[in-house]
C-alpha cells in the first residue's frame, strides 16, 4: 500500500525529513494518509495557510486536541458513504474502533486527495466549533474553506470520512 509523504509541502512547513521513518502498514481497508500533527496553534495556522484553505469563521472557536506524537498513518474512508447523513447520526453509528477525523487529519485528507472536495464537503467529526457545531471543509468557486455546520443538519453535499484504523510512525 502506498503512503504519500508530500515532500514539497513538508519542506515548506520546515518539518524534519520523514524519509528515515519506519512505517508498518497493516493490511486494512481505507486510504492511507500520512499525518503530521502540529504541536501548537501557530503551526496549525501555518499548515492551513500553506494548504491554501481559507478559515471562514473565528479560528479561536475551533476546539481540537493536538497529540504528542508528531506522525501517524491513518486509514480513512472518503466520506462518500455518509453523504446526506447528519454528523450526529454518523457519530452514533461508529463502532468502538472507528472515529471521525480531527481538523488536522481533515486537512491532510484534502492535501492528499483534493478530488474529494469536488464531489462533496468533508464533515470533521473529531473536532468541534463552539459548543456543538462540526467543522467542515468545502470547496466553493475553486477555493477551499474551513467552516462549521450544525450537527443535526443533513446535507446532500456533505459526507463524514471515518478513521478505520491507525498505525504508528517510528522516526
């Protein structure tokens, strides 16, 4: 299974070279996405800027955690299986081994597979905006935006990708 390492973007982020990393990729379903987790909001803002995503709402109201590990490979669905389903209904149907994407993981999914946003928006179930809204990435007029939606809204243009499994990266 191929895992993209996005060398040009990582260089612009001034991130240590990952070429020496050991990634044990289990046989699993889903797209393999290499995720670099920023260690603070400044690094996250830089990732958003370099990925050319416009933040449509107050950035300080997005709630998310930044893990201590800097690298991980996640195996995700595209979200197409959840098009037209509300974020809250998708969250309720996840198994114990599954979860929604975080904002950081949603950004890397977009970076690795920008074609997904041509088909549907990405609801980001693993983070929040304000008290209960769900962040979403969408494309409008060739521009990508980070915004938020109500968790009970069903939209035929939105789908929530699901993290099926994860693999550690030894650097």
